[in-house]
C-alpha cells in the first residue's frame, strides 16, 4: 500500500509538472529566459537533463532539486543541487550547491556553496563560498579563501585575500591581503594595498600610491604621494584634493 501511494504521488507530481510545463511552452517569449522553451513551477531530477520536466532549457519559477547537477535557463525561486549548478540567465532567489555555482548572467539573491561561486554578470545580495568571482559584487560576501571582482560595494570577508580590479566601496577584511585600485572605505588585513585611498587601512603593511584623504594604522605605512612617504604606526593625509 505504501509503495502504491508513493507511485500515485510521484505520478501526480509528474503529471502536474508536465502539464504546467507544456502549457507554458507557448510561442510568446515575453519574460522568458534566453533560449528557454517554457517555464515550470517545479523541476526535480538526478542531473540535467534527466529530470521532470526533461531537458536543460526550462525557466524554473518555484523550486528546483537535482541530486547531482542542475541547469536552468532562468531560476526564480529556490534551487538545490548536490554537486554543481548552472543558470544560463538571471537568478532571482536562493541557490545552494555542493561544489560550484555557475551564473552566466546576473544574480539577485543568495548563493551558497562549499566550492566556487562564478558569476559572469553582476551579483546583488549575499554570497557564501570558498572562492567568489564576479563582475560587480554589491552586498555581503563571505569566502573561505578569497574573492575577485571588477567592482565591489558592501561588506567582504575572506580568510586569504580580496582583490578588486577597480573601485571598492565599503569594508574589506582578510587575513593576508586586500587589494583595490580605488579604495573608498575600510581595509583590514596583514597587507592592504590601494592605488588610491579614500578611507582607512589597518594592517601590518599598508600601501597607497595616492591618498587624497585617508588614514593608515600599522607597522609600516606607505603613501607614495606624501612628502614623508614611509612612517611607522600612523600615516595619512586629510588635505583638500584637487577637483
């Protein structure tokens, strides 16, 4: 009897999911992820494309569970994958994967993984991973090893290093190294480095090529455009910069 009830429930789930997916596979592509054949409220499977509904090319607006590998076009809701996941369009919601989250486009929400979170668009929200990669990160970022982004706005904590290619606005904490081209805010690490500093650096070694205004607290403090370029304990400049 228990096996019969389970079979009936599974068949009902498959029927509802397939019917909804089929009805959503309409000619109009308005609001649909790029390349999607339609949308489904639930997708469950072992690994893409072995799932209900079958295939790689679905928008999921609801819940997606895959034991090994999940791939969706656009995910709006909650997704869980045992090993890895890929979103070919935007993610709006929460995604949890064992070893890797891969986002072709933007993320708005929360992404959690024990491995790498790789976002080739912009990330707005909260990321928890071992290593984070993205174009723009705006929000809260927690990494076991480190993070790399073009621009950052928010709060960032990594055990080893944080690297921002251009502008970093907010607070960055690391055990080893913080690096940014333009730092506006706060850096704390063994070594802090900024091409242009607008804020505070606290570490053993602090380096700024230019400091329109800012403060360094550490054993060795270097501001290359100051008259006194290297000072122990404290260095800084609070003069008016040229517009």
